[in-house]
C-alpha cells in the first residue's frame, strides 16, 4: 500500500476511475443491456492494465515538489482523465461521438451536471448511474483536495482567512514536516477521514429517498447528485421523480453540507455544534436563501402582481416551499428545481425569475465544499468591508474592533476577495465573447457562461426561456464550455498560481 501511495497522484486517480467502471456492470446486466455491460467491463480491464503499466514505470520517480505536482494533477484530473472516462461511454451509447462523451465526463467530473442527454433519447440506467457516479467521485475528490492541496497553498477561498504571512499560491510547510511530504500525507489522512463520512451521508440520503417511494436507481442518482452538488438526474430533476414533496423535503436538509465544511468536519462535541451555529458561511448561506425567498413571497402583496392566482393557505405554502427549495438548491449550485417552482414564479409575478437563480449561482456555497461560484466567505468579506467603510463615513475616527481575525477579513481578506471577483467577472466576459463567436446570442451566452463557471449546469434549463439545450450546441461551443467548467472548478487563482515563475523553481 505504501508503494501505491508513492505513485503520481494522477496515476492513482486513473486507477480509481478504472475500478469505478465496474459499478455500472451489474446494473446493465439486470437491465439486459449487455452492450453497456461489456463496454464498462472491458473499459475497466483495459484501463486497469494501462494504469498498472504506467504505475510500474513511474513508481520510483521521485517528485521534487509535491504541491506543484498535485496541483498539476488536479488540472490533469479535469482535462485528461475525462478522456479515459469517456471511452466506455462511447461504446455503451450507440452513435455517441468521443467529443460528446468527453464534454459529458468533464461536466460530471467538475460536478457541473450539464448534459447532452436532455430527454430526447434515454441512454439507459447503466449510463445514468455512470454519470452520477463520476459526479459523486468528483465531489469527493474536491472535498479531499480542497483541504489537502488548496488549503496549504491559500487557494480555493482559503486566501480570505490566510494568516498575515500566508502567500497565495505558495505551499506553507506544516509543523514538523517538509513541504514535499506534507501534500501526500494530507491526502492520505483526509481521504481516510472523509471517505466514510461522504459515503455514509450518501447512503443515508439514498435510504431516505427509498422511504419516500423513489425508485432505487433514481434515489441513488439524486442522493449522489445532492452530495456532490452536480444536479445529475436520470429523470430530468426531482420534479420527474416519484417521491414528490417528501423527496424534496429529504433532499433539502442535505443542501446544508454545501454551505460550510464545518457541517462534515466536526466531532459531535458541544463546542463543535456551537461552532457550526456561529459559522460565518453557514449563517450567510441561510440568510441569503431566506431573504431571497421572503422577497419572492412578499412581492405577491406589494401590488406588483397583475394576474390571478389562488390565494388560499395551501397555495401560499406550496409557493413558499417551491421558492425556498429552488433558491437553496441554486445557491449551493446543485441546480434541482422544485415541482412547486412554477407556483412560486406565478405567486411572485416576476417577469424573469431566472435572473435570480443566475445571481444565486454566482454567490455559490462554502469554501472546501462541492459548491461552485464565488463562495460565501468571499461574499462575507466584501460585505463586512462595505459595512466598515460606511461606518467610517459617519465616524472617521472610530475603531472597528472584533479582533484580529475580523480585521484580517475586512482588510486583506476583502482585498483578495475583490481581486477574485474581478477575475471572475473578466472570465465571464472572455467566455461570453468566445461563445458569441460560435454564433450564440447575448442571453444564451450569458446563461451558459455563468452555468459553466459556477458549475451549475441545470441553470441553462431553468434561467432561460425557452430552455437552452446543450445537445443543440456545436462542438466549438461545447469545448469552450468545457474549458469554462474546468476554470470554474479550479478557480482563476489556482490557474494563475500555475503560471507563477516562482512556483516552478526547485
């Protein structure tokens, strides 16, 4: 086992991907889809042998800079690994091109959930399970690498709360350990700690979905989609399932794991529960979700609604539930839409409620979670900085107080958060121009760009009217979106860190 952990990180990821190809095989056999069963079984054998040969060839190659190697492995995971994962998909689905399968696997691995299987043709249960499984593994990969790789380098949102001496994009050695060994040891330690938590939460949600009357395959896919915030569904979303409102109710509580890493990284002690209640990201996420929901519901009585709608108590409760579920789902970049969202839209009377979902996806979830977007901690830093600046306008000589941690967030944290927000806005502009060159209009380019950069693929169907289809896009537009998904998942600061000359010095 020690020799295996000494292998390059990307080779280990290839081995995990090859083993994962065996999971859809029994599902395909039960469904009598022998073509899909052979495709995934042969793919597991082929890439298992290839991984073994590459592992033997690289087992004794010493890596001088583990932090750099693992950050490059993360980039390779989102760009090169989907090519391997796409091969059995092309064999399992007739007439599916490799470039289409590659786009699908990039979308799943980055937990975006943008799919070319938009309901026009059902690829089969094995393929749906494979898509959900790849997205689920992508979520677990992000849980582990965010803590083991990005946190020591002050990336992925950790730069907002970094200490005064922390440098963004440069690994800081742990006490009593060298930088070279630290990254590998942290991957092993946090991988072992988080695996049972991630698997246990997914299994628990799957059982709860079964109790609500959902089918085994759909329940498993939706459970994995919520934990990974991928929004991947074999039936087009929760509104297409058999569980109804009870299923949505079960899924709703598991959105909390995308608000803050404290929700899955505490030890059940009383002080841990108190720390979760006082967590900045957790409180910020709940506040945004309920404020937007309150606006959607209260707008009905503000005189802004011009149509007729049933105003009894049941209709109001349905509209409230549809709003709070959908708002929370898109804030965590999951992208599931409630079956009562249509009632919530009619209740609010907004001409374009999809724009609210676009803004929520940009906000995103917590740092070191599977959610995408700008992240709540950066939003909180900008908010606190703005409040402090308004206080200084009234009382120029006042003292902010609240301790060194709060001062760090208001000053250096807000500065780096603003830099990231500008880089995010620049990324939106560049991707929109690239999509415009492929022939898309402004509205479609804007929605698809935000969906890709925030890893919220279902946004294309929920925010645009009529709904946008990824299957109708050309190859050039899909490749632009695939690159945007990788950029949104890794974030711009990590890409810039790879371009830093000091990062490549031995």
